[in-house]
């Protein structure tokens, strides 16, 4: 009986302290951002609106998968370039399958504390975003005309400036 006591304690410690996602997965993921055309301004904010990254495409950005205890990361990415329509889209972390390894291996501490606190229970699945911006045809243009070049119907709306 005394021989099995240390082994039993070791097994219990292993069962209650293993944390699969923290061991196997990571908490920060490299995400590539590209665009057509290139050299597009890119801004990434977290779920609280804090600026995480500001730069130009192409860009490789390290994004955290967790945003707090039992909270997955959600980012808002905005592409903008003069003469093109802005594009905004979310980048959202998903639950990591390794997190459920805590249930299989009995890692109660990993299931309820370590993985949720470290963010290892989440992963960013899509490592690459490539967006094509559309030209903005609604941009205002200033055209200068000579008085001789404008149509007669416009002349009644003209105002003389001294």
C-alpha cells in the first residue's frame, strides 16, 4: 500500500495540473496582411479600440489570441488609400482544439485557469489576408471652366464675385 501512495499522488498531480493548450499551442500568431494595390495604409485595433498596429501593406503582424480571462481576441482591421474605398474587416480568434485536451487528460487547472488566463485556449486560424481595394469614383473633383465654355442653362445660377 505504501508503494502505491507516491505513485497515486504523482498521478493526481499530473491529472490536475496538465494544461494541453499552453504546452502545445502558442498565444501569439503571425498574421500576414497584403493588398491590391500595395502600400495601403493599415490600422489594427483590438476589441477595446486600442491601436495595435499602424503601417503599410504588405505587413506581418504578431497578434495575441487572447484578450483576457476567458476572452478571445477580436481585432478590427482597416485598409485605406487615397482614391480607393476603405475596407474594414474583423480578425477573430477561435477556440483551440488542444484546449479540450484538458478534459481528456484531466487538467482541471489548465482547463479553468492556465489556458484561459494565458490565451492559449484560443488560436488565430487564418494567417493571411489579401484584400483588393476598389477605386473610389465618388471623390469630388474641381473643374475650372471659362465663362465661354459653360452651358447657357448654368449662367442663370452664376454669382458675380468682386
